[in-house]
C-alpha cells in the first residue's frame, strides 16, 4: 500500500469532516489537511477564548457548523448537508478533572455523542470511513507500568476514562453493524498525552506553565512522579490520517495506538525540560500530591501502527516538549504568528514523510 502518498484520501469526492475542529487537536488537524490540499468541513462547539482556533486569522476548514453533538437532530442535519466522504471524530469532553465535576455531561458527550455521530454517518451514503479518536486511558490500568497493546482489556475508573470506554463500546457496535451491512469502515485511534503549540486548556501541564509565563507567576506542579506518553500533536494526528488512508484502501485494524518510542517521562522530567527551553521565564515549584483522581503510570505500545501503517513518531518526548515551548516563545514574543509557527512544525513532519514533494 502507498500509504504515505495519501492517494485514496486525495481521490475522495466529498470533504473530510472533522468533529471538534475548534479544539486543540482539531485546529492542528484542520491546518494539516489544508496543507495537504484536502477539502474539509467542521462540526464543533464555538471556540474557547485563547484557543489555537482563535489565534488563526481565519477558519482552516472550508465549511463549518457550530452545534453540540449531544443534539442528535442537529447533528443528523449537518452531516446530511455536508455529505462528507470520511470523518475524523475528535469532539469530546477531554478533561479528567472536569469529568468529576460533570460526570453525566461527560458521558452524554463522549458516549452518546459518539453514538449519534456514527448513527448519522451510516445514514449518509457518501461516508466511506469514520476514524474515532479515544485515548490511552481506556485500558484497564493496574499501575504496574505495562505498555498497553490494542487487544488489552478496557476499563475506566474515573468518569473521563470510563466514558471513553463507553465510546469504544459504541465504536465496536458500529464496526459490527458495518460488517453486517457493508457500511462505512470504523476505526478507534488511541493516543497518549498530546502536546504542542497553541494548547491553552486548563489543568494541563504545559499550558499551566505558559500561563505562568504570561502572568509572571510560579506554577505549582503536582504529582511529579506520574508518567505519561507525551507526544507532539502532529505525530498522532498524522497517524490518524494514515489510518484513514489504510481504511480506504484495505481492511484496517479495529484499533491502533500512537505513542512515542521512548519510555514515558514523569511530570517532573517534563517540567525540567520545559524550563531548560525557556529558563528566564518558566518558574515552578513542586507540590507533592498523591492524586487518586488520575492514573499514576501510563505506557502505550504503538508497534502495530509502525508495522501496519509504517508510522513512526517524528519528535521524541524531549523534542516535543522543547518544540512546544519554542512555539509559545516565538508567538508570545511576537516573533512569529501562531499560523506561521504551526506551518513550521508541519514542514518538519512533511520532510520526515516526504509529503510535499
């Protein structure tokens, strides 16, 4: 298969729909597809203040609809009007701490929102494939530092991870429906903790450090020993693109992981690398806390994506952190626009995969 040429994606007649296109990953994916000359559409809630989407001069999708995916009727109508050829489903309530504050809303968005999306997609003949983003946190985690593979058991203990396991159940259900009815192909894609320029979400490590820079305050760092598979946002996103290409060409796996090659770094290591990239501005102090709200150890195995898609991460964890801080440094110091800084990172990805020849 000629996956890296993206010939099947570029041959699509209708646009590729991105749900959650105003979010952090959605904004990056919209720009990446635009650089690949792919027609796109977006469905999302309105962008949040200071988000990457608002930092661009204009929307990166060709058409967009603003709605809540919990509204089944509105979602059905929008997908009917767009008539996409394929869908990246990124829309979600993505924050663990927020899921404790509103567990019902989290389940409504992440489980029923996914069910609504898949149901609507299967009613539109133009849709050939749906790629659904879930998370590394869907795996049953015994805190032993196991590197999870795609066929490991799924189980969530906090409302966010449990809701994502619920979305995986919806995905599995529509995979069965697709098998029986020859419907659109459906895949789950699971990534670790994505980082990169433009993420300004609350209660996330690097955005918290950047808020500290902007406010000239010292950032409190909790759970310093907790590990995560940190990765530059473009690495898993290009994995999602390759997943779509594979699904359009042949029978693809039901699920794929995307993760860095190296062993997960802990929070303290990430902060120290970030400070080394901007020592005169980043200030932090460790506030030791043994949180029971989140998992302490997370490792993810991406060997299947490497074998099946010939996918590999372009950035190491250390380079991902430094790249993120340098992105913010250039934007905050007005040395480069957010758009130009994102394009520079996309060009690095393109050189690795020879995308823009």
